[in-house]
C-alpha cells in the first residue's frame, strides 16, 4: 500500500521505516529541509537502536522516500499519518497548532479518497477538529475519512515495539477506513481493536497516564519501604506477581521523565478539567513524581549536611537508557537543585552528554564513569544504563572523596556496595553504612 507520514520525528520516522519494512511504499514528509537531506543520505538525526539499518535498507530498495512538501508527499498515498508534535503549553494544554496546520495542508492537497490518521498524541475530540478542518479545505466531491491510531512506541525500543505490538488500536467512523487500516496492519499478526475515534484517542492518554500512575504508586511504596525498613524490590515483585497487577513498569526510582509521560499526564488532567472532571488522582501522580527528585537532594543532605561547595558526580543524564533524549529527564531538575544549593556537578552519560550540555554547558562532562567518581563527595545514579550495573565498587570507593552512592535506579547490589566500603542509599531499600 502507498502511505505517507507527515512529521519525520521519532514516531513518524519509526512508523514510516517499519511500514516500508513490511513492503509498503512510504513517503516521509517533514518541513525541516535539513532533516530531509540527512534522511536521504540514510542517516538518522536522533538515536534509536535498529532504525538506521531499516531506513538504509528501505531507502536502498526504493520503498522509503522523503519529501519536504505535503502536496508532493501525499500525492499517491492511500493513507496519510499525521505524526507531528503536540508539545505542552505552559498551562499544560497540548499545543495542537501543528496538527491543525498539517490538516489544512492535507485538505488543500486532496484529490481523491484517502484515510487521514491521527497518530500524534492528541486530546479526545481532536478527530472532530481535524475532520472539520478537512471539510472546510477539501475540494467539492473529494471523499476522505479521519481515523485515530495511537502509537505505543517506547524510545530505545521503538522498532521492536512497532513490529511486535501488544495491540493495535484503530478508531474509525466508517467501514471503508477500518478495512484500509486493518489491511495495512494485518501483517503484524497482532490483536487489532476497532473503536470509535474518541475512544481511540482516550485509550492513548489513559494508557500513558496509567503507566505513570503505576510508577508513582511504586515510588510512594518505596518511600514507605525506606521508613519501614522493607525492600521495595521484594515488595514490587510480590505485588507484581499478581497477574491483575503485573510486574512491568513497577520499578521504583527518581521518577518518570521523557517527552511523553509528563506531557501526557498534564494534558489528560487539563482535558478532564475542561470537560468538567477533576482528575485528582493524576495530580498526586505528578506530585509523587516530583518528590522523587527532591528526595535525592534530601538523602544527600542527610549524609553530607550542607551541599555548598561539595562536588556531586552524576551517572546518567538521559531520561532512560538507550536514548540521548533528556527531555523532562530527572537529571535536569536534580542538577538545578544541586546548583541552587551551591554544589558543583560533574557527569557522565554514554549517549546524552551532548544533548544535556545544550541545557547545562557549565557542568563538567567526562568520558568515563570512574572519572566522575574521582574526588566527588557522592555519586548519584540517575539512569539505569547497563554499564553502570557492573561498576567496580572497590575502585569507586577509592576514588570518591566521601564514599557515598545514591542509587536512584536501584541497580546496584546493596551488599556488594557496603562490602566495598561504601555508604549506599537507594529508593526503597534503606540507607546502609559500610
Ligand atoms: C512511553 C510509553 O511507554 C509508550 O508506550 C508510549 O508510546 C510513549 O511513551 C509515547 O507516548 O510516545 P517512553 O516515554 O519512550 O514511552 O519511555 P518509557 O519506557 O515508558 O519510560 C518513561 C519513563 O518512566 C522513563 O523516565 C523511565 O525511566 C520511567 N520508568 C519506567 C520508571 O521510572 N519505572 C518503570 O518501572 C518504568
């Protein structure tokens, strides 16, 4: 099938490349000409494991092409996916201006029936808006359908998530649109749920909000474990083994970040409010998430006292491993709080030092985790990169000026840390002395 993707960011490019991999003819469109140039050379403007290989292969096979204009990009497409950004405004409300602009341009260029699919994360009832814009702009007699097909791609495993999804949600208002989209997705052999458009839109926000809630819930329990002297890893395991609850997205730590959960929780709250429902549960989810960052500073102060003049080493700047993305990363707030308290910061991240240095050019960036420990008064682990799981803790102890590790992702073996002569504090497994 010929398809077109408007917006060649993380979601758009992964979607386009994967559909090409399944044998479809795909044109990815973006108004950023520089990005299109990079993509045409087979390069990827961001870090996503496995993506470069399938982009190169499919560009080589002629199934994946790029365009910088919507009329040219959608000419032959039967399905057009809208994958542009919907960033949060300062009020928490999502900014839909890109979706609206793109919908207008699609409407003006339509010459024959196409299914226009919202894949960008949008508030419920955006489908109605998109349909209204298309109706106002499309030429007389040209037919179209609007559909909602939310994505559930995690950064760092987006290609795998696309090709092996738990489910595919197709929100439609006509059989014609549903049969086109089912035909497109059938090769994935995944469960397909057909709904109305509004339900599909709500499924996306409810899914992300639920996962964020699960994380905040286990973080709150972790804080309780610290007070009670229990072990959050055992508690999470014991609770998660109940199939009704499940073990995934149940890891306590410094909280969720990224371009999705923080934005989507606040958007969902905002939408609920606009519709007259005060979704207080989500306010607590946000509060707990913020507290997880604050508690790292409190824990540090408990060991070190005043942080003024102290040097704090940070391992992990990305909002999660296998990405260079630092958007809403816990490290951003934690560095800010440390600087406000007069501490000096040095840091390491295997992929995100460049992106982080756009925000904090002044902190010390080093190319080796042990260099971070050298002379520091404490080491904070904020991202669970695999290389931090097996640090030589005896070496770290020798390098640190004060032998303290605050493990914000619970990745180290507490007994090994203590046996190496370290003070070890984590999230929900107590504060241990050597
Ligand atoms: C998330 C969802 O998982 C995807 O399904 C969704 O499609 C995507 O948002 C989106 O809306 O586009 P992503 O933001 O890439 O994906 O990352 P996640 O793997 O979900 O992690 C989000 C944050 O939660 C990270 O900061 C991670 O460290 C944190 N997290 C995750 C925890 O603190 N504990 C956990 O148990 C799991």
